[in-house]
C-alpha cells in the first residue's frame, strides 16, 4: 500500500534521507522509530507530496507521492508533527472547513470521535492547550475514514488516558484493515500497535523488521535488589550480563533471553525489581553497534 | 478554486479588510466634504503656483486645483489611497501564502484532495477580491459624497470610475508580484520584508522621478509610472492600453506564482 523505493533527499552530505527502502502492506501498522532529527518527518513529507525527492520515489496505492499528491489525499488521513491551524477559528469551524474541502457531508464519525476524545470543539484554537490541538489534529485525520493513515508522532501532548484512547482507536482501525504508518521516538508506543517497524538514524534505515524480531534485539536493564550476598554471587556467576551497582543491588541486561532471567530470579530471594526507563539508542544500542561493525 | 476555503479565508480577513475600507471611505468623504471651502478660497491657486515645480508635482497639484476631479485625484488617489492600498496588498499577500507555509497550517489544506494549484488560486482570488472590495467601496462613496454632500460641483462619474478601474489594475499588479514573493518564501518575515522593500523602492523612484528633470529617468524603473491619477481622470492617458498591459502582467505574475508554488519543496 505504501512503498518507499530508494528515496534520497540530501540537505547536506550528512543531513537528509539516504536510499530509503520500505514497504507497508494493506492492513499493516508500521512503526517508524528514530531519535529527533533522524529524518522521520522528512520521510512523511515525501509521502504527503510536500517535497520532491532527489532520487528514488515513493507511492501510495500505486500513485506517485509527488505527482499525484492530490489524488492520494482522497484515501489518506494525515496528522502533522507540528500542530498549527488556521488562525481565528474554533475547533469545530476548522473541522467543518476540512470536511467541506474534502466534499464530505457525513458528520457521524466526526462527532463520534469528538465524543471519544472529550474535546470541547467550541474553544477557539488559539486558546487550546497542546493536547487539545493534538486531539483536533487526530480527529481531522480520522474523520473521513481514510484507507491509509499517516501519523507523525500522534501521541505527543496527550495525557496517559488519552494515549490509551488513541491506541484503542489504532487497534480498531487495524481491525478494519486500514494501513497505518506512525512515527514515534518511543519504542513502547510502537510496541503495542505495530506489526513491523523501521528504525531510522541519520537519514538511513538501520533496522526494518517485524515486531517480534525487534523485541529480541531490544535491550532492557532491570534493577534487582536481593536479600543476601550469596544471591548476588549467584547472579554475577550466571551467563547474564550483570553489573553490581550497590549493596545487594545489581543491574541485569536482558536481551532476548528473558527465560534465563526469570529462572535466575526464581533461585534468588528478590526484594525489589524495577526497570530503568531508557531512550531509544539505549534500547537498540546493540543493533546500532552491530550495524557499525558490519560496515 | 475551492469555495469552502475561499469563504473561510474571506471571513478571517474580513476584520482587516473592513478596517482598510473604513479608512479609505472615511478619508475620501472627508476630502470631498471640505472641497467647497478650498475651491472658494481666494488666492489658493496662486499660493500653489508659488511653490517649486517639483514640489507641486509631488503633492499632486501641478496645475493648482481647477476642478473637483483634479482635487480628488491629486489629494486622495495620488497620496493616501496609494499608501492604503500598498499596505493592504503587501500585508495580505504575505498572510495568504508565506505565513501559512511558515507556520505549517498549509499542511492541513494540502492534506485535503485539493491540488496545490487549486489552493494557490484560491488564495490569489482572496487577495484580488479584497483589493476589489476596497476600490469599489471607495468609488461608490466618492460618487455618493460628491452627489449629496456638496452642491454646485460636478464630478465626472465616467472618468472617476475609469480612474478607479486603473487604480485597481495597478495594485493588482503590485499584489501579483507580492504574491509571487509570498509563494516562493518559506519565511513570513522575509516575504514581508522583500515585498515591502521592492514596493517602497518603486514608490521612492516615483517620488524622486517627479522632483526634477535630472532624476526623471528613475520614473521608468517604477511601476507607478503608469499611475498618474490626474492625467487618468482627465482622460489624458490611453486607459485601454495601460489597463490591458496591467491586466496581462497581473495574470502572468499570478500564473507564475501558482506554478512556482506547485513545483517547490515545502517545509511542512
């Protein structure tokens, strides 16, 4: 459904996109992960036809993204990463304008979404908080029930409750066989919804795999506090990567070998178990390293 | 053209447009209203005649005040109206394109099944409609004021309307090059600066060109050379020729703007 084929757009020799390849099949949810400035939004701008690639091309439903961008919009819904609306409008008048520009008369889905996200549509947009604007953007992207959804960091600005509402919405659309591409800088957000994911770094795709194999390379560090020194000894002796960081406290790195980790824990008297929040580079450090070695 | 966008844009520009119309209408009514007292003033023309020629040209009173038409053309069309329209055209053209691209709201408009050409044409239509509104209201109130507010002085309605049509066309042309700049720029401030800069240079050349014979050549570099209200209202210019040149230039410039906008990369 969405196809990116050798897409290259160099802003400078370091910044830009370089020979990007990936494909999202119909009914699939694709997570597009990368740190800030890696090229996620630039890729999406190409898909939306805002930018002309230097070489290569991208297509949606067989239509070229640069040449046929207006036709593509008929079947696509888009949520920009930066949310700025036209000035001097309320949420409702903005949504109405977009609907009219789409020549869409049905308002049932729109009202349903407004209800779901508990959005006060009468508020003038300039008085809205970031989260409220994000909701308006999400509704604008979903209300015409598009075949393809392109979402640039959809959950930024939403509170945890609304993030859950959003994730449910994505899962629902997935049931309806919609194709979705969403970008994020958080792996956890992608993990719950996506079938496959691509990791982009410095404009290059460093990983492009299904969710399962990504999970096996995902690194997690657990902080474990145990009761006795003997337990510590046991852990350090195990085949797992460990690091003693304090009195009877160890950091254990788990990467695909969850089973082994659980078995080890069952032999010890665990007092406290915690995971350390990590950024993307941390989680996929191994992945990045491996690629660099391969070069 | 996308009608919903057109209407919504007109609505959000209504306040600003209203302000400009109000300013122009109030001033033309005022100036017509005080005309009798100036026309009856003895020695006014002698006083004007005593001024240096360049100065007279500059304030639009080369031959003194001989008729209501001369007076309106020189005092209003030659000075204040020019400035009102310049400001309107520069501000609005920047707001309609560069600002939306700069802020990012253009992304939403382009995320609907309307092509860039359609969106840009709509914005151009909004710009020209606004300009037409100001000129039409000014024309109507000029005619009304000279008809009802003062008595004993005739305004030649035909030439007055012709003057207004030409004024509209001149500023359509200014609007068109400002729109082109606005369509090229990613940065709103830059678009505003460049279009204001170019227009001011044209205006200054026009002023300097009128001051003395030595600087007269500067006039040829300014679009305002084609805009001489007093000659226009006295039917001393070839209105049809000037009008057609301006109309064609406007259409060309707008077409170029739309094509440029269609082809360029947008940082949305």
